[in-house]
């Protein structure tokens, strides 16, 4: 036993500090996991919103293009427009 190392007991303040640090580290891990889940939900909601906006925009552009292509001009108006061409 002469070659064995004897580890002195830890001071009370160090034990308290280690317990406090472990508690803070655990709370930080839980907070990060919670925030990660919230960010995933936010990304899904933002993607859904962006897709909805894009769909609405494409529909409005398509409707406007169709309206321009399918315009019905009045025959009397066509005659008056022929003077300028």
C-alpha cells in the first residue's frame, strides 16, 4: 500500500460548484433540444406559407395571362382601331 495514491476528499465548495454546473448544463441541453423542435416547426410553417404564396401568385399570373389572351373586343371598337394601324 505504500505505492497507492490517496486522493484527498473534495472540498465542499467544489462539490457544490460541480453540482451547480451539472444542473446548468442539463438545463441548457433541454433548452437547446426544445428550441431545435420549435425551429423545425417554424421552418415547416414558413415553407407551407411560402408555397401557398407561390401558388396564389402563379394562379393570379395565369388568370391575368388568360384574361389578356381571351379578351373579347367589341366589333365597333375594332373598326375604330383599324384607322390607327
